């Protein structure tokens, strides 16, 4: 019997190391950055068994066979729809500024999707104002409402939005609601789901979380977009989930979440509607592309060109990351970034350092306290080399700063759903707007000013004096970069 157990032990060890060898080969041969591959190898070898298990769950971009096949088949018809927009009067490249022109070229060549002028933009940064504006527009809807959100959390004015949607459906408006399964778990447990479905609202759970599917699809691949489209006339997008911050994560100890949304009218609305249609079809298989936008533009008014930049499985790889790098590299005077989760890739880190080293003022504004302790420690692992390169880091004390924004030279900006981490830039379904509008950008810059006023600006000498165990935790959590 002792020999039998000895044999089982040896067999188990051999099988385990064969498994580790196989996973190592897969991690090394997978086409991605060297830093990510090395980080995964450290996890696999430093955390026995659990490291291999984590790689199977989170190590590769796996949408699931059915969705992946569907997304691949969808690309051609959607690219055709996007490409037709190039014939619009709203795509008038001679009126574009320098920043948007380069981004228009990139998105057009990779996705067929051009920048479009003729939009109106309203920046909204107070949660009550945002939710009441959404409710008012829903109450005026006559034909259709399309929504996609990562988090839909019952409570406060979020319930008033749900009530407004139910009333809209009852008066004959077609309502399609797509919400992420993991982010909106509380919504699916609440009575609101059944109440909405009873009223005729089409409620779809995106990327359903199930223990039976954990090895068939990457679990942390999430539907992270935030889009509302009403009657193909009005749209909202930005960083805010469908939550009332006064009723959301009050026990987390980070304060209320600080967010923005952008209210849009004009040709870009139909593009956002098409992105919602893409997400709906990936999940359900049902196609419902919106009509092409009305492209007449009054050139006597400000043109407000916008480039919609989507990302996620089925879309061109790394498109948002490329747009971000292109925008930062074009900066001549200043770059300001706000992000709640800062765990940059090697390429993004080098871009920020190089930009600061060539004399451009680079400000990074991130929350002092984060709802993810791992991200908070991992973020700080980058502080020293950023500060040494001349990047100014401001830790915000007024709550969880959740706004995702980049302002270039006070003339051009990026706003949307994308965090400065590997998951947002490489994995999730995300959305960014590149906005070439000086007035809107000035508003965004002034809002960033208010964030800095409620922040503590770090100094390199002060930072170097932090405690030794701080440095230890920073490096430990830095190893988990691929999971953050």
C-alpha cells in the first residue's frame, strides 16, 4: 500500500509539472507583449496549482465559441455600415483639426469608421443632474430606447429611471436593455428585472456568469460600455453606470463615485446606436442596425467632430490603446489624465514617460482610495519611475474618482468607459469618444482643475520615504498585472 501511495504521489508530481510545462509553452507562444507573458510565468511558478488554475480562467481572450463565431461573421456587414458614413457631408476632413485627423485615419483604415461633425455636446458631471436628464429624455421617447450598462444597481434615482423605462414600454416604445451579468448581479436579483419584462422591455444578460461555463469563456471578460440611445436622436455615454451614487457601495469606505456623462445629438448618435446593435447581436444573434444618420451639416455653426472608438472581441485589436497613444504622442503642451484604475502596459508607461521627458506637462489624477485594493497597490508600483520622468501625480480625496478622461493641449479630449489598465485596453467591450471641440474640452479641463483642487500632489522625495512594507506590497500586487 505504501508503494501504491508513493507511486500516486510521483504520478501526481509528474502530471502537475507536465501541466505546468504545457501552460508555460502556451503562455510563451501566445502572441502578446513580453511583459504580460513574463507576469503570467511568475504567477504560474510562484503560486503552485492556483497559478495554473488562474491562467485557465483569465490567461487568454476567450469569448466562447458561439459568440466568437458570431462576432467574426458580423464584422463585414457592420464595417460596410460604418464605411457608408464616409460619404456623409458630416465627414468633412478639411474642417477637422490636427488631432482628430490622425485618429480619423486610424479608425477609418482599421474599422471603416470615420469621424463625424454636426454634433452638439453637453458635459454633465453631477449624478442627480445626469439621472434627471436621462429620465426627462426617456419620458419624451416615442419610438425606441436602447441601453447597455456594466452596472445597473437599484436604489434612489436609478429606480426612477427603471420606472420611466417601464412607462415608456407601456406606451409602445421599444426598449432594449443589455446589462452585464457580473456587474449587475444586484439588478438581476431585484424585482426590477421581472417588472421590466412584464412591461414588454427586452432585458438581456450579457456574458452570463455560470460555474458551468468558467472554462469555456474568460470570466473577467465584461461588457463595460455605458450607452443610452433614445429615438436615434439623443445619446448618452461616459463613465457613469446606471446607479445613484448615494445608494451605491456606501460600505466600501471610498466615498461616493465621481463620474461624468456626455449628452449628444447629431450624426454620432446613430453610430452609438450601431455599437449597441453590435453588442445586442453578439449576445442574442438578432440584427437590428439603425438607419444611416442624416448627414446634412450647417457649416455656419461649430462642427464638433467626434470619433467613436469601440473595442472588444470581434473589433480590431488594441484600437482604443492605439488611439490613446496617438493622442498623447501628438501633445505639444499638456496631457491630463483621470482614471480610477491605473495599471498601464509597458507601452503606455513608456509613452507617458517619454511625453513628460520631452517637456510636455503630464498630470495623472487618480483616487487616493480605491475599491480594488490590488489595483491601488499595483498602481503605486509605477509612481517612482513616473515621478522621476517628470509626470505629476495627484491623488484625489473627494471620493472614488471614476471619470475616465484625457485632455490634450486644452484643445482635444478623450472621454468614455476605458480605464488605464490591461483589462480595459485589451479585453473588455469598451467605448471612447475622441472629441475635437475646444469649448467642450475647456469644460473638461476646468472639471479636471476641480479634481486637482481636491487632491494631494505627490513629490518624488516625499514618495521615496514611504515605508518598506509599502514597497513590498506594491511589487507583490504588480505581479498580478495581467489580472487587474
